[in-house]
């Protein structure tokens, strides 16, 4: 048992290490011994050195459901890029920017990070801050007419799926 | 190298769209009136513009070059992961420093900064970018973390 804990200490995240190794080899696009060694070293050292910064292990209930989520997201990025392109070409005086307080229902930190990133990735909205009690997400929107509709949209399209997948 | 014409056209179109979107992002950066609105252009140009360019590159090198290379996909994934984080950090930093937002912004996080003063004077360039030095009665506002 003690040996196991020792191993945990020196090699905290085996799966992540393996992932980093594969990533490194893909980036280098080779399978040479030298790159294998470098990749293995990075795979060990990065998780070890960043250990203190890691949140609790996220638990994925239905990991496969992330695929349609990302597909949705990609489509939304495409769609709203066109919208934002049009907004940028409008005279800036016609834009109606706003800060929006979004009431979050997610509690898991990893899920919250995913939601904030999603909001920033979809054009027209940037997440700008989370209240210390993690209940309100401050969002800056480039052009918004109906704030309620935007909040509802984020809730049904992103937050609900994330809650089901991650919590 | 023999690439079928339709594929050539597709790659060219992807590169062109990528370039146009990236340009629009930069135009947005230049034209928008305040910091928070400027933030929107580049983060978006990153997602779609770079995505299109990378897809074009991926197609080209997969067909013409040395087999499928996944580096482009990885670069795109990295950008998608890092772009929102940097945008978020910049927005936070701006909020923390109370960088003024334009006058027509609704619900600014604190009432004192919703109307930026006239263009910054040369005598005191820092003045226009910050709100008043004393900010009373903001204890209830959860967004502003104490400095």
C-alpha cells in the first residue's frame, strides 16, 4: 500500500502522462527513440510539476455525449462568426454592448471552466469573470438586444448538456 | 504533384475564407470603441480564421505531401483551448483595473465607470482609462474582487 502511494506521489497521473507522450509523438510526427525518450520525460515531468494546480479529477458520466456537444459548438461558432463579421462592419455606434450576469447552476469547477470557455469561443460573448461564490458569471456581449433570450440560449444549449455530462 | 481541380479549389477557398475572417477580426480590433468590444474580434478570428487556414493546410499536405499530418489539427485544438482562456484573463485584468467601457454599454459592473471621459489628454494619459480613485459602496458587487 505504501509502495502504491509512493508511486502515486512520483507519478500522479498515468493516463495524462500517456496522453502527453502520444501528443508529443504526434507533434513531432516521428517514432524515433530520441523523441520517445523526450516524450516520456515530458509526460512524466509536466504532471509531476503541475500537481499542485490540479483540481479534483473531473468525472465524465457520459463521455461520448461530448462529441455532439462539440459538434453543436462548432456549428454555433461558424454561425455566429458570420453574425459578428456583420456587426464589425456596422458603424460601431449602432452596436449595443452589455455586461450580463449569468446565473450559473453548475457547481463542478471543471464544468464551469468548460462553460466559460464555450461562452468565450462563441463569437459575440466573452466571459469576463466569476463571482467569488461561483454563482454568477459576468459576460460581456458585443451586441445584444434581448438579454433574457441570450441567457436562455446559453442555459439550454450549453449549460444543461454540460451539467448532464459532467456532474 | 497532381491535385484534382476541385480539391485545389476547395483548399484555395478555405485559405481565402480563413484570411478574410482573420482580416475582419483585425478590423474589429481597430474599429471597436472600447477594450471589451475589441476583445471580441481577435478571439473569434482565432477560432474560425485559423480553423479554416489549418483545414486548408491539412488537406493540401495530406494530398500532396507525405501522408496525413495531424499537426494542423493539434495546433487548432491548442488554439481553441487557449484562446478563451487568454480572452477571459484579459477581460478580468481590464475589469480589475476598471478600464472604462463605452457609454452605451448596459449594466456596467460598477456605476462609476459607465461613462468614459473625453479622449485621453496628453497631460494625463492614465486618467481616461481609469475610474475615480475612490469607489464607494461596491461591497455588494460580487464581480469586483478586492485588490
